[in-house]
């Protein structure tokens, strides 16, 4: 859980004890510091672009959410899901954001593995038929002509595996 100011750097005002487990930083290492705030551990090319998007969303709806990678103090990459809402002052102006950040690294790694296996052979790591079909469709326009396909089929692979061994079959 956190609370941050609605300033340019979204300066942290409060971080729960879970901050240490998630990021490797003690909350006091990030609270109130413009040189070491949550932006410094976000693994994005331009965190300010995400902040701008969050600000626009908060102004429109009062809430925001997003998934993004972070780099822990120990250098480990983690994926997090953040969700928060605006806190307004007596004048109705947004003064802070409060929300929570959840570690979704395991889920993202599983998603990446599923996406990989969708287009690669699990045994060899080579692209599979689905990938080939998608690639062929993307190369169907006249702008890529002339284009040639080479298709090969290894007959007797089962026999090679049985006689010489699976290592030889995999190598082939």
C-alpha cells in the first residue's frame, strides 16, 4: 500500500512494510525523496509518460491502474500491478494518490511462457507451424515479392531415433 503526492515525481508519502519484500528498499529509503522515489525503480524507458497517462486518467475518472516492470534493489526484475485512486483536498483539487501494488511476476512469466510455446516447438525451441502460418500471411502482399518458400520433411525420423538414438534425431 502507498500514498504519494500528486506532484511531478509522485513523491512517496507512505509505503507499507510490504515495500521491503517487493522492492528490497526500506520504505524510508523512498519516502519524501525526489532523488530516490518509486520512479527510480520502474523499469520503463519514460516513467513520466506513464505518470502523465495516470494523471489524465485520475483527472477523468478518479482512479488508475496498470502493469509495469520494476528493478529491485538487488537487481531482480519483477512485474507489478498498481491500482489507485485520487485523494482530494477541501477545495476538491487532487492532492495525493493512494493505492496498492501487487507482485504479478509469476503470472507474467507464465504468460510469457505460454506465448513462447504458442509459436515454438517445446522440444527444439524452433518456430512451429502456427508461427510459419502467421509469417506466411504477413508476407502475402505484393510489396514483399519476389518471395520463395523452402519446405523440407524428414522421412524416417522415427526410425533414426530408434536405431541411432534421440540425440541424433534431435541433431538432424
